[in-house]
């Protein structure tokens, strides 16, 4: 007879592996079902490989353009084989680390495809494992654009990050976070890049002021940008891909589609288990991740609006705590921070200025350029800004938006402020260390009332 568990997690990505560890910490007998590598898609095929190559692009670009900083390089070149090996090695190291954490916490690793039964138990192959709670954490799959199929020259995001050679020219369809990161990396590595977005701005989820700065920076880096026109007439040949967009046409080595993802629910047995879906195909859950089958929870890309690794991790923690009967509280989806590792980086939390006004808020805005601070000049951050959107009556921070070389490290302070219901008044009096780019947040808060020191 198969073992019985108190918690079984289906999917070993950033949501699933964290959920399993938290379950084990609570003293529950726990197993993870994973058909591929520990760490799931994020660690092996998405977030981590992307950031590894982005780091190489950062170093190459800075070295190549460092003359003003006193760094002069001769014969600098890219070793694509070494770059690709490091990408694979980083993922392998971290995947092994996740397995090590499972072993440390006495979590069983069951290899295979998992599904839930009508009773809320978990089936893997011909074996059914009884469990007190099943956590669905299978993530998402890439979607092609209408009329186009993925193939040798038409890539999903993993295909773009794992190319065996550096392309001469690449087109990226979809200028959200994933597509913009691919464009940013390849452009800085010396590839000719076309970035295409059907909507009217790149990074459509971001504040317009932030997106404008990134677009301007991308164009300086040589990225051709097209917005407001769909990609059509895609013809993939043996050595190139031809397509049209608006009144233009192009031929590239590869076409990468980064326009969207769908929850990976195929084969999970949702209908048999009585688990309902939302109209958008995601799994219907309550604030704690519990589905319409009381024994089954769902997290990460399977649920709610955003598809983010850190969101999945926190949802996993809350789901297993709820299943274990310990005190917990729902994840605040309104405070889910976005992080885009382009150059410059983009990070945001809460409402954009436009969304705040649409929601009926009377708003005030504070902006401060990172270059206005001493550290901004020291660290060569010429284009970055911090933008705060605050409630005009009480000063509550409704949204925070940063573009800059280290925006993704800066945003956590603002998430904490909003989570603790702080206002710009508190931010304007918190002493920040000098010289750091975090001082930009201080001046942005002061700029709301017009007294930024370094404006």
C-alpha cells in the first residue's frame, strides 16, 4: 500500500517546494510530486536561467561601455558556450539545493505526474496516496499567438534563454516583464533586437511614466520598439522567420513569443475532484487558496491575477498553514510586488497613478530622479526615478514605482510601508544611509509636499 501523508504538494517549483518545507516545519508528514527537476520551471527554465544570462549581459555591457568610468577593455568577447554552461550550472546547483532542503526536512520526493481524485487524494501512476491536504502548484505553460505554433525558429521564453548560439537578430513578441527581459539581455549582448507589443506601451502593467523611461533607455541600447500593432503573416523557414507588424515587415533568426501563459491544469483531475474554474481558466480559490474541494488547495500561476514566483511561495505558506489549522492570514494580492530585471530595472507595488484616479482617489504624486542623489551619480544611474502615488487626504501610499539600476532591491521598503499602513509623511522623516540610491525614496516622499532636497 502507498504511504499516507498529511500534505502532498503537486509541483516542485517556488510555490510547491516552499509549501512542502513549511508543511514539514509544522510537523506534518509531507511529500512532493514532481515530474521533472526540483525547483520546477522557475528555477530550471524561467526565472533563474533568465537572471543568470541577464547578469552576464550586465557585466559585458558595463565592461564594453566603461570608458567614462576609467575601465577600458580590449578585445572583449562573449563565450557563448561558457555563458550557457554557467546558466545550466546555476540551475543545477539550486535544484540540488532544493532537493537538499527536502531531505533535511524529511520530505519525500515522488517522481511522476500527479492528479487529484474525487476524494481529494493524490494519484501518481497506478498508485493513490491518501492525504489530509493536496496542494496544487503546477505553474503555467507558454501560449503561442493565434495562427502560430512553437517550433525550431519560433520560441517560447525558455527557447530564447537556451539557444545553442547567439543569434544575429531576434524578435520578441510581448513587451511585458518576460519579453522585455529577453530583449534587454540580447541587446546588451550585441544581438539586433525588435521588441513588439500589441498594446500602446511596453510594460503595459506599469505606470506610464515608468514605461516611457524604459522605452527611451531601450532605444538608446539599440532596441527597435513597435507598439500598437499585432504580429502577422509569420513564416518560419529553416534558417529564419519572416513576419509583418503594422506597415513593416522583418526577417530574423528567431521569433520569441512572450505574450502570455495559461495555468497548467491538464491532467490534474480537477473535474473529477469537483474543483471549479474561474472564467479565465484559473482555479477558483478562497483567500487562503482553498478550492471547491475542501481537501485541495491551489497556488501560484494556477490562481489569482499575477503569475510571480514570490507570490506562489507566499501563497504556498498560507495554504499549508490553513490546512494545518494554525493561525495565518491571506496573502494581500493588492501588495504583490512586480520586479522586472531589464536594464534599467523596474519594480512596482500597488496602484499606478491612472488606476488610483480611476478608483476614485484624489491623489498627490512625488517624483525624484535617482541621478539627483549622490549615489545615483556615483553608480551611474542617469535615468532612474522613484514615483510615489499617495492619497491626498491622509497621505497613505497607494502605489510606488521605481525604475533604476537596482530598482528591484529598493522596492521592499515601500512594500513594508504600505503593508504597515504607513504614509509618505513617515517616509519623509526616516533617515536613509548616505550615499545610497535608497535616499531617492526619501526625497520622493518629500517631493509630495514640494520640499525634496535634491530635486
